């Protein structure tokens, strides 16, 4: 979702509304990636979705802890 490795590919893909919405949601990205990769195992889709979302939440917590928003007080 936020990585810089595939920026050029992401820029080309997100010209289409479907892919732009897909890559804006950690849960959606994990689900569809898992669905594509799990040709014969549907449970991998759910594991991929949950793992992607949990990693996203952990990353957001760590980023907010390392770089807190300045308080207005």
C-alpha cells in the first residue's frame, strides 16, 4: 500500500478507479492478494487478509508512537 519499491507500477495501475480503491485499503489488498495467490486453498485468502491488516495496524501504531502528532496545547 505505502511501499516505494513498486511506485512506477502503482502509478500506472491506480489510474483505474478499481485499483486505486483496492490499494487504499489494507484489508482489501490482503484479501485480493491472497485470493490471487491461493489458487487451490481458499483459507489462504482469509489468512492473507488478516495478516496484511494486522501488520498494517502494528505499523501504524509504531509510526504514531515514533512520530507523535504535535499537541495544540
